[in-house]
C-alpha cells in the first residue's frame, strides 16, 4: 500500500502557497513621461506599484519619507496614506494599479482616487481585503533590489499589453503581474556573492545597451569592456541575470521602444524604425513581425482598451 506523505510532495517550494492567493487584476496603468507633478495625501482601494525609470522626486508612504531616484520601485498597499511628487523637468514612472486577488463582484470599478482624498468610508466594500501571506505585507514602501530593472520592464509590458488591447489582454496582464510579484519577492532573498559582485557592472551594461538601441552598429565587446569581463564570461553572467543574451536583450529593447512610439506618438514608420535602431523600414517590419507575430500596422491600429490607460495617443480601430 502506498502511503501519502504531505512533507514529500513534488513541487512544494518556498512561496508555493501564494498560488492560492494570487489572482491579479490590473485596473489602471500608464507609461508616459510626466512634467513636474504632485499627489497630495490620499489612500487607495487597491495596490499601486511605481517604477522610477528616469527623473527624481519624493514619496512619503505611511509616514516614511523617500527620495525617489532612477531604479527605485515604490510599493503602496491599499488604505496606506501616501504623497507623491515628481521634480522638474520631468519623470518617466511606469505604474500599475491592481488587485492581487480578483473578486468578480467587487473588482470591476473604474475611477481614480483623486489627490487629497483620504476618507474612503463610502467605498470600503471595494477595498482590497488583507492577505493571509506575510510576504507582501512586509514589503517596504521603497524597494531597492537587483530585480528592480526586470520589474520595471514587466510594468512596461503590462502597459504595452493594455494599449495594444488584444483579445484576452486581461488574462495576459494577470500573468505579467504574477511575474512582477515573483521578481519582487526574489529580489528580497538576495544574490550569491559571485553574482552580486558583478551586478552594478551588469546593470551599467544594460543601461549602455538601451542607450545605444538606436545605433545599428552596437557591439557586445563594448558592453563587456564596461564590465571588465571577457566577452564569453559577460554573455554568461548577463544571461543569468537578465534571462537572455545581450543581443536578444537589445532586440527586445528596440521592439519595445518601437511599440511605445507607435502607441504614444503619430510618427511614421520610417522615423520609428530609425529611432529604434533599424536601417530600413523593411528590416524593422521583418524584425517586428518575428517578435510580435503581426505587422507594425496591425499592431498600431488594433484593439479596444479593456482598462484605463493613460499613454495611448493613436486611435483604435473599430
């Protein structure tokens, strides 16, 4: 007779219990550059996650004052008093408002809590309920970890999916938020000593790649030199940290830049191709189709927005 041992079940690993709680629902998102801006003290009904991609500002979360700098991630739980400010000249801060637990009877509300609103008495039935797991309850207001760049990239992916607005967009965004939450928790566990030693240089190399995405003559050797590593060792460590080789990272960055320009500007495809580092529209269209499975034209005009998104500038098709 086979005996069932609960302590020896395949697949049981740290964090696995969260699968019973994670049913993310994205309510609002945005990824546009903001001029100087400010939100006075307010409370929210849902979670807010803000990544500082560029610019500086000040966040006060639950009484703690933070200087906001590029690479910072801010975690604001429901019913938490907070103020936010972006300094001149501008700030690029992709964000998402979301529920960790989707509740069909309560999650489908569509409005923004305005600056200065802290009394949510009449809206309490819509408040996200407390979580059983302490992993998210213990997160600080400002998060600084080695996974922040990856989290920022995933938030941008959520925004891209929202403005693209293809069928099953909400399902895809739910999966992306699950990835975001996993990356945040992974960042809290730290890194091995060898990996941690090279992390600042790897992030500098990633910054260099993104800065050079509009240059068709990008060379991996230059990025490796920044890290003072051999090309082969650099490729190995870069893939370990970012999940793909440097050239694949560059390709993804170029396509992401092109998608953002297609949905947030009225530039023609020739200008978009040039800014994304492609020598011709033909090369851009081919690379885009290989990456996204559809043509740039179809990507730009398709969809009907399923959630509130503040970055789309191009009309949807009907």
